[in-house]
C-alpha cells in the first residue's frame, strides 16, 4: 500500500518535507479488529506536535493521521460490529480500556502516534473504536469530525455553558469553526465571540454566525462566561483569561503547547487574569463515547465542515498550511 511515512523528528521551520511516500505491506486485522480501506484523512495540528517531538510517536518510522474515513474490507476473528462495506470513521483514540475515563487511562493509545494511522491506503483498528459515518456527510466532510469536531464537542461540554451565556473561541481553524456551529445549535440564545489572528478567519467566523470577531489580543465588548482555546501558543491563553467574567471557565483544547512564546506566561497577572475564581481546564484526548454520541448529533444539525482537499502525496504541503495558519476550515488528504 502507499503511505506517507515519518522517519525522524524534525522542526518544520527547518524541514518542509518530513514525510516520505513509500510502499508498505498491507496490514492484516487481528482478533477483534477491522481492516479499513482509507478514502481520506484529515490533517490535524497534533501531527505537527508528533513531527516536532512535543508528543512523539511511540516508535519510528510511523504513519501519522487520526481523522480517518474509509470502508471496512476485512474482519478479524470475532469482529462482527461493522459489516464488510460499511463506511466508518476513526479518531485520535485508537484503543483504551473502554471505561468512561478511558481518555485518561494508561492504556490509551492514539491513532497515528501509538499505532499506524490514516496517511495510508489501509489501517487496522479495534472494532469498538470505529464509528459509522452518517450518510449526510461526504468522506471529506466527515474527516474533520473525527477529531476537530469530536474533541471540540468534548470541550464545549466541559464549558458547562447555559443557553444565553457568552462563549469565546480563541483560534478559528478546523476545530473552532465546527464548535461555533455546534454551539449555535445547542445554545441558540448564546453570543459567540471569536479571537483570530487573520482577517480572513475573522470574516469567516462572522459568516458562520459569530456576533463579534477580533484579534487574539483584543478585548471582547463584554466579559465571557467561557472560552475555548484551540491555539498552539500561550499568549492567547493569557488574553483569554482577561476576557473571562468572575467564575468563568477557560477550556484549553490542545494536546501540546509550543514552547516559543512561554514568555507570555510572565505577563500573567493574578488580579487581572486569575482572581475571582476563574477556572482553567485542559482537554485530554477524546473517548469513544464522545465520538459515538457526537456523529449522529452532527448529522442532525447538520454541521457543514469547510474543507480543502489535497492528494495523499501532498501531505507535506497540507502540514505546512496547518503550521502557517490562515485559510478556512480543515485540510483533508484524499487517499482513494
């Protein structure tokens, strides 16, 4: 099978082609697993964290990619949940212990980090961690739902928002543009305020229904009840805390933060940013319960993911687009 393979950890500031197109043996499903023929795979910022060593693969070489859409083509022994030909999605969680808090467990394994991922023509996954894709979505539209959407949904639930309260979104890429649509569906009376670096992203946010959009260093016109941060940097975290009302919640939706702007943390002022019982909570991964619950709800809305598609062979270009920011929605690699 064709696959884009990572052989060594590198800085994308110094290497613009970290993945190599290779021919690898087609995998075979073990007991309880299914073999999926990949149609497409979304590109996530976490892949940058893997390549640059902030959350390195369990071993090298590794096939990255954890927003996978494809069809079941073979069942391992005992696998009966998904019939041959069923379209399924695979997210960041490749396997765990199945409990409610499986995202926090030592048994947690990530697709494309601890097990080969979707930047390839085939991959295997335990059947409980593959999810039927609603027919309303094309393959490319479904891909970002598997991580950007699913983890965004978990972040929104952690906000404990009440309809009518104000929500902030810091950063407006693949995840936030889906969270905005979910929030408008679940909390129709809530105002949504977006902080983004580029004018294009701010205009896109307003187009999707944000009541206000400003730069990441701007002050919102009103204090916010909750903010979800989806950026790779520390500066927006500090700024977001300054935009929270007393008792407000900041949800940090990032597997890792880049170290480049840790100086921003020195600007953290207790009275301005933390006092009055403000809360900070991180999002750790995603559970299979989150994705199983989220996908049917996304179809009911229905969510309208915005995607830019590239062939598998241009995975390095897609990664650089994510690294540099800007643009609209999610990058998706078309494999089939």
